[in-house]
C-alpha cells in the first residue's frame, strides 16, 4: 500500500525533470526511503555479486537488496538462488558470515534448518512441539522471484512480473560489455568484497556515477596533483573534456571519455600501456573500435550498480537508511595479463578508489557534506538545479547506441535517472512503466 502522505501528485512536486528542479527532501525523508524500498528495491533488478564470489555448489554470499538481507547461494546444479536471510520461526538471521560454503542454513536461535534451495528441512523436537503435525513445505525461506546472470554478474529481483534482465538492461548492455568483454580470457576477481559506510543517501552517490563528468576538476584536483610524478611537466596537461553521456529509458546512464590523462593518474603507466596498447588490437576485434577507444567511464545501472570502466572496478550502493549507505566494491584485472600488470592495476585502483583512496575520500567528503546540509529546515526547502546541458544536442550517434549527448558536460543522464525514479514510485505495473518510458524517450521528448 502506498504511503498515504506521499501521493503521486505529492512526489511529482518534489521531482520535475522537465524543468530540471529537484527537492532536497528526496535525500532525507524517512517516508520517501520506505517507499523506495517497496517500489524500487522491491521491484528493480539489483546487483547481488559477481559469480566468481560463489564458484562452487554450497558457496554463499551475504548481501542487501534495499534494507533486506539476502543470501546468494550456488545450487548443486550450478544455478543461483537469492534467499531472504531470515528464519521463518522468529526472524533471526540464518547466515551471519559474509560468505562461506555450507550444505544447510541453521538458525542459531531455535535450530530450524533450511537446505540450499530454502526449503525447511528440520525442526528440533518436531513431534513434541507440533504434536498434531506440521507442514514444513509451507515454511521455507522467502526467495527472490528471479535471479539471472549477465556475463558473470548476478542480479536479482523480488518481482515475478519484472522483465527479463537483458530487457531491463536494454541499450546499457552494449556499454556494460566494454567492461565485461574487452579482454581475451575475461576478467579475474582480485580478492573479495570491500565495504565501508558513508553518511549519505544512496541517490547522491548513484547520481554522480550516472552523470557527473564535471566534478573531477574541482573535487579531485589535489588527488590528481598527488598522482603526478614529481618531475612531470604539467604545462600541457589538462583534464579531458571530450566525451559522451548516455541515458536510458530505464534510468541507466553513464559518462565516458575518449582522451586525457585519467588512466595515467590512476591505474598507472604499466597498466595503461597494457590497456590502451598491448591489449588494444584484440579489444577492437572483440568490442569494436568505438568501445575499445573508451579510456575511462562511469556508469550506474538503475538503481544502484556502479561500474568504473578502465579501472575494472565494480560496486553496489547499499541503501541501508535514508541518510546512510554502504559502498561494496570488487576489483577485477584482465585474467590473461602478466602478473606485474595485475598487481599494479589492482594496487593503483585501490589507492584511488579504496575506502581510504585519494579520489574516494574526496567524493565521500562531498557526499557527507551534502547530507549535512539537509539536517535543517531551510536546507530541505530550497530546490536543487539539475538542468545543465543542451537538451537538443542528443540523439542517435554513429558510434554509440541509445540517447547520447555530444558533450561530456551535461546533466541529461541525471535527469533520466530521476525520471525513472519518479516513474517507479508512481506507477504500479511494468506495463505502465514501459509506456511511461517510451513516451518520455519518443522523438522530441525533453531531457
């Protein structure tokens, strides 16, 4: 049931992307957050983990979908299920470790045990506590309605009526393949998941990765300077301005650069040489020149899956509260690359985007600073402007599919993200959502 205090008309007054105006309330109100948990995280496809995190039958990984705890578990036949991490007796967590391998999930409270499929298999003293009999088949774990993998990334949705994953990704899959398909031999996961907490609403983080190509020259200037060798000649160096933005009817979006020194200043010269020179001919053959020429890019798959291209860095934004999120990250390297390339690539990305990384701490400080301004009354009253960018300078591109800008600096992808955010909060069915998205992205639609 929709929150009585937040009608569709109320929500539309908070988010008007035709005009590029957004209310700060959407980042702070508990009622809006609860609605998001139900109507976005309860229906959308959400990244659960890489398949390499759970390679063998019985391997499991504990994650969140919105605020719900979910066990991602590899089945005996190799398939994958997403189980609600909750015992059906009194609601205790079934699995407390972050990951592991098991044959059964047994509640530490009263000992109810479930198999890998979530079926209830054992109730201690069943004959005594249920003397009239007990139908265990009716008391299995809650399970995600659909779980699918896309080229090694596991996604899940609670909604049985949600479209298939590839339909949900749509044009964004072409861009995601830059990350997943570029290298012969595929990608190798380095270690496991890294996690940290930030004091900011999940949308603040997602919006940056879906759209914001402008902030690096301000937010990260000290990090760029710290990454430059002491004897480097800075007279001719400038941050990149040549690029594109992509926005999707489904709320996905990205910004990409095709020039500039970003990779030299992050993954380092050894990894960059492998990326843009040694592996480049094979990349052109695999994904085409347009995609192989992307030197760096950031993407957010709606609602909260982040991909950093060139850095081979994957993350999910866990929306654990209205004013707090967790960042979970995985680092990949080209599986066929020399060991030296793998080590330097992973170490330099950790130095840039780890919990204490040069670029990550810059971003985290800004995200937390935004959230602090929303504590007061006036800070939630004055609207934000999300209107940057020429709304007519977008459309078909010779090299890139979907709705694409011809300039890097714009907020078209942010507006696409918030259009979809509002649609998911105000439409009840996927048919309605599809109709709304098609109408919005029709020829001549304002973005």
